[in-house]
C-alpha cells in the first residue's frame, strides 16, 4: 500500500501534468492564430503527452491501492510576447516538472517505496528528453529570431511530429 505522503505527492503531480497540457494547448492556440500550424502541431502533441503522463500517474495510484483526488488547475498566463517567449516558458515549465518529479523520487527513496521508485524512473528519463527538446527548440528559435525563412523551415519540421502514446513497461 502506498503511503499518504507519497499519494498526496502523486496527486499534486497529476495536477501539474494536467496544467502542463493546458499550458501547451494555450501555446498551440497562439501558433494557430499565426497560421504556423507546424508549431501548433508540436504543442498539440505535447499537450497529448502531458495528459498521458497524468493518466500514467492516475492509473499507478490506483494500482497501489491509492485514490486520486483531482485538484483545481491553476490559471495559465497565455499572453505571449513572441515565439522566443513561448519557448523560454516551455523550457522553464519543463524544468519545473523535472523538479517535481525529482521531489517525488526523493519521497519514494525516503519512504523506501521501491515500487514507486521503479515506476518514477520512466519519468526521470522522460524529463531529460523533455528539457533537451525544449532547450534545443529555444536555441533554434533564437537563431531564427523572427526570420520568415527560418520560421518556415522550423514550422515544416515541427509539422512532421506525430503523437505516440506514452507507455511504461
């Protein structure tokens, strides 16, 4: 059985993952409004992945005898200055999620909850990938710096991203 402290932390992470999805939908909307559908696609897929992460945690909580308590989502500021601002916010948000996952792991280690430690390893690895992707796109968008040709090329590249459901094996 999972401890109350661990379960509470997992419920907070579920909330954060749904907030992440909501934030990425706001970013998708920004790019749809600029007719940059490739960028919008990137954030659409990102939003789907974050919902997957929430449901992985949701299902895990029940599999170890816990209950999920859904909490109110925080409002998200969707007033973006420009494309660089969006990718800076994306990286900062992924860094926040990483800290939260690390906090979950710390609790699991302190409580000698080996099952949860094992489960969370997937998220630890995933966050390395998420931060790397966000940082790489931020660096690219800074290089483009509003240049229409560069934006067009990035837009085309990001349009090719496809959704793959998250699975923990």
